[in-house]
């Protein structure tokens, strides 16, 4: 027996559905390319609440990584299969293709910030500055009684930028924003901290060959430095100390499960972890020196207010035991930043490790108060 719906309800259904759809605002698709995978994330705002909408991790073999045609096909397939909405994306160049520097300059009457910044950058670049795409973020805005300003400058070869944007265009994507990794991480951290707008926080994003150390004071970025430190340098040290080639070193890490994610906590694995960190400690201590310098700078810029917490993210942050190891070397609480943790619908995601923090921050663009 079939019961007919009342005519009045039938007439209201399109309006009800339309109102529900209007209440959902989809953000851009964050897309990030790294040495091992392509990562895609999208959020939506449902009645004012930001929730995870879609995510995908596309592993890249050596053959696929070298084929632009195959990577484009994989991206299009992932967008369809995982129900991403729209083709507008936020992305960033690979760290090796971007130079990030902090510069200070004196305000001069009759000149704009843009003119003064370009002038200072030109003084530090040997190549023709017209060969670069340059963007900047004010770090120390003008305050009463002080003329000096500080700015975070990102610069990349124009040819690299055009090539990357064209690659995405031919994948059927429209690039809304091309940003830098520290900006994306900042957005994610501030989103997670909610109303705690006055705390000093630090993020240490340890990638494949570069690490970004960023300090936030409330919503304001006050310190940024990129250093030559990452998984590649750690692997090279392991090779030298244990007389292994790179393939053997990486295979050993995976086989022994000493520094990888999703492993058991038996005593043998713990001992292997401690032994490997012992070998790698000299290089980590160089990182700690940079972290301590950033801590001192943050306190000097905020009238003695200490950094409340240090978040580890990106490739090396996925190593087993890294949180406790770094925590033992500095005097500030340390934790690994888990990108999707706390968002609605995150339970359905199996891939939520620190390597997805950058793309998660990019996907939040336009859905939070943080630019």
C-alpha cells in the first residue's frame, strides 16, 4: 500500500531542499603536491559550522610522478570519485621553488609599502627581479613612534609559477589563490585554537628537505624562518652513520617500524626508535637551536610572553616517537598537529596524518576569519 504525500507538502519540498542547499557553502579544494602523493581536501560551512566535505590522497609512483598526463588523469578521477564540489582550488608551490625571507624597512614619506619592499628585495637578489613573482605579508605593521616595519616576503621564479598554474588549468582546475605553506599552517592552527586569540604559538613544519618555523602571537604572525632540515637530511645522516645507501636506510625504517606511523608499541620497537633517534640527535639539536632562537625572539616581541605550545607537522612529524623526542629537548609543551581532528565528518577519513596539515589549511581559505 502506498500513501500519497499531502499536496501542500509536495509543493514545499523544492523550497525546503533549496533552503538547505543555500545554507551550505563549499570552500575551495586544497591541493598539495609532495614527493610521495597528491593531497586534496575540501571543507564546507553548514549553517555556519565548518565541516569536512571531502578528502583524497593519491600515492605517486616514480613512473606516475614523471608523467604530467597521468597525474592530471588521477586528479580528475579523485575529484569525481570522492565527491568534491567545484573546480576552484587553493594551492602552493613546492618549498624548493619558493624563497621566503623576512625583511625590515623604514617607512618613507611619498613611497608605498610595495615600492619599498620591492626595493629591499632587489638589493638581496642577484638575478633580475622582474623574473620573479613576489608577494608579502606584513609581520610588524607601523606603530606609533616607530618607523621600522617587518614583512614576510615570498618569491618564486615567474617561469615556475606560470608552468605550475598551467598544469593545474589543464587538469580542469581554476586556481583561486596561490599561497605559501606558513600561511596555510597559520590558518589551521588558529582555527583549532578558537577563541584563544592572545596565546603565542609555534609551528615547526618539517618537510622533505626544508623546515618552516613560524610563531604566532594571537592572529599575528611575528616570526618566520625556513631552514635546510627535513627527512632527506636525516636519511643522509643515517646513511653516513650506519654505512647504508639511501634505499637501505628507508627500507630499514619501514621494516623495523621504528619511525613510521600506525605501528604497535612493543618494547622492541621502542628500543629501535630510541636507537635511531640517538643516531639522529646531532642534527635534531641544530633544529632545536633554531627553535630556541625563535622562542627568545617571540618573548622579546611580546613583552616577555612565552610561547604556550609547539605544534609539529608535515613529513617528519609523522615519525613514531617524534613528539616525545622533541618534547625532551625543549622547555615548551610539544604535540603533533593532526589536521582533521575536531572537525565534523573527520571520523570517516582514514588519511589524517601531519603530512596533510598544509593542504588542510589551504582548504580552509575563505571559510574562517583568518585570511
